[in-house]
């Protein structure tokens, strides 16, 4: 491809909308263009990377015996009603009506669709095990699309589904997929951590996420260096420092606290640590208000709380609702004397003695509040958000927190889909049994983002060879010098002839601009034909990672051919 006619719209400036380094580089390298919030086009260089990455994923799926199919994104409501997920997904699913007023959704995942295929066409244990996968566009109407393609509303995913006769079969299918994911991440040179995860809207008996530690991103990984425990913060459990305050239960009392409504202000007012305070948060669980109680120095893990409540959406209530329920301004809520709403209480709260809470009156707090005597909760549970410095429940070592990007998620589903959808097969003993299922997702666009996020320098992207948009670029520093131009053109023709993915930067711009652009988009090999060629007959052969050599043009050509050949062999090995 010739740069002069290629559509590679690079830019120098840092785009205002860029939220992370990776997002910035995708925009600047001309890989993506936003159409609407969380909705992106992939431009030619970006789409070349996507196609290559899909091929890596496809090869690893085929290697573990999965077969590719393609299912529709547009799906009728009826199959989603069979599993109850039409309601469960709520407004996260894009829903609409067709011209005949029938309800449809754009699928965020395909468990129902694939189960519908298998229940109709797989009848006997003799046809099992079976693994199917697709690479497809998914839709999620995210409340807050963020970080470019990482949390987008339309995105590309590989999703696979396994069907087995029993749990042992599922264990084998799950392990094969797990291993395939490890190989995919290795081929992409991505450092990853497999963590225990919350199963969320997918359900099932257990799940593992593949996280890429990046230092940025909205996912947080909790891990222990001592024993290797690792979990998504949504799922993580930990031991926290208990806080004991001995002494007899004293009588409750309402104390005026003007100008003190935050934990810090109230702690200062009473001169006691935040551990003595019970925070009362009012949430809307779907459309029902609930109260959540947690120790003053702890935070609520909203995923744990939502799971306990069994709600689809959990959002903090607005000021007006809080005032209606507590009869006080925001900042003075407490569990004693609050209007009757369900109360969920973290399991650290009942251990507190003579605690402080809001008094449900403006500018007042209640002291000497004790669980059991002054209030009780409808449910006591672990709803605490694990934090750095907490202790590991396995080895008591200190836990650490790291931000990262979730790129893959594998689930043991068991029969949570096959039972409600009546998807059964004839077992060897003649009985009808539900399929034992697993599902396995890996984000194609997210993987691209994760690679860029973890592999870049001040000049731009550094691709693993397998997914670079082009393998090499030839840069004639001055296209007006015939000798330079001719040798560059000759090398370009030879590499094209050999089937190498090569660019020639034939633009009439400065050499500096060419170097900047090609380093920005991350071409692994740069061959420069410049003044040195005129004096020494050597070209400069530079790897994006820094190594540099002055070599004859034929050697440069054969090196690129060798690299290209190596990549071809590598992929063939996997098919
Ligand atoms: Zn540990």
C-alpha cells in the first residue's frame, strides 16, 4: 500500500475526548472514529488489526475443537422471556418493535439463541460434547460508555458455548477454553491475571475473568502476593481490621451537629474515628427504595448488594427521595426511626457498640446506637468493598489493588439455560437430560485496546508482530532524489511480489513527519533509504522496539521476507 493513497488519518494533537493513553493512541493513529457516544467506526488501519486479531482467536478456538457459526444480532423477545432475561437485562439491552409491533432486542450475548439451535438439532448424547463459537457484533446500551472502545455500546466479541452430558464433561470443556484463552493472550504478548469473578447477568455456578493489569481502566483487581489469590473487586473477599469499642450499651441521645454532615465533619465534631460511625445510604433497587448500612470507614460494594437484593439496577436515590424517607436533609440519615423501607446491613455493623448515626433530623446525629436494641436489618450480609491494605482470607497477607481491563470471561453455566428452555438430549440410559453448558467470551475490540494500553512508548503503538496493521514500511527520505526513490520503489515491488504486508511512504513530506507517523501507528519494521544510501549503499533497518542496523538493501528485503514467512508458518501451525 502506498501512503500517498492510503486512508490513514493520523493526528498530532491529543484529542480532547481521550480518556486513557490507549484511547488517545487509537484516535491519533487513525484507527477509530466516534459516531456517537460509545459507538465507533474502525478505519482501515484499525480494521486490519481487528481482522488479524480475530484470526488469532479463531485459530485457537478451532484448535480446541470449537466450530464456527454465525447467529443473528436481532432476536425476538420470546426466547429471552424463556430465561427471564428480557426483564433482567432491563435497559442495558437495546429493544425495539418491528413493523408488526413485535418486540425485538439486539443481543448483548447469545446463550438463548445458541440453546435454541441445540435443543432443536442435537438430540442424543452421541452428538456430544459440542462447542460452537462466533465472532460477532454485540450491543449493550451502557449508561456510561467510557474509555473509547473499552466500554462501548456496540462492540465485537468472540463468544463460545459448550454442551456436555455432565459436569465432568463441562469441566473438560471449560479447561480447554481456559487454556485457549491463555494461548491467545500469550500470542498477543498480553500479561494477564485470571481472577474469580461475579457471574452477573449471565449466571451459573462459577466464573473466571481474564484481566490485563494496565494501571488505568474501570475494573479493579484485588490480589495477594502471598498465596496468589486474585479476584475482581466486585467479587473479592477480605478480612478487615476489626474495631472494638468495649463498654456497656448506653442510652441513645440526639445531639445537635450544625455544619457537620460528612463522615469527616462528624468524626471531627465528636472527636471519634470513622469506625464508630454507621453510614446510611438510600438506594433505588430497581424502583424500590432501600437503606444500606455500612461502617463509616468502609464503602459499599454495589454488586454484592445488588446480588443480595436481587435487583437489576441499583442507583443512589436523589436528594428529594432521601428527604422524603428520612425527613431530613441529605447527610442526616440513620437506621433509627427511618420510614419503613427494607434495610440491608453489612456484617461489620452488628459488631459495633454505641455507634453514631444520622438522626433523621436536620443538623442532628444520634449517639449510642446499638444493633438489635435500636434497630434491626432485613438482611445482614458482606457488602463491603475490599480495599488495599485489607488482609487475605486465605493467608492473611496484605491485599493489593490494581486497575485493569477485563478482556475475557469464562462461565460454568451448568443447566441454568437448558432447564428453563427445555433443552434436553437422550442420555445413554434413555432418559431425557438437560445439556450441561459453559460459555466463554473474549472481547475483540477490547483486546486491541488492551494491547495498545500495555504496549506503547512516547512515540506511539508497539504491536506484537501478529496483529500489526502492516509488517514493514519503506521510507525514502526524499522522493525527489531519483536514486533514493528508485531503490525504495524496487524494494517495495520485491516485497509486494513476495506477499509481504508492506507500506511505502511515498508522500512528499519531511522524513521527520514520516518517522513520526509510522512510529505512531506502530509499524514493526522501518526501512529508511536516505543520504547514507547515496554514500555507502546501505539502508537503515530499524525495529519499532529500537534495534537498528545499516545493511544492504537485499539483506533488508530478505529479513522482511523471513519475518513474513515466520508469521505465516506460525498461524498455519495453529490451524
Ligand atoms: Zn493470600
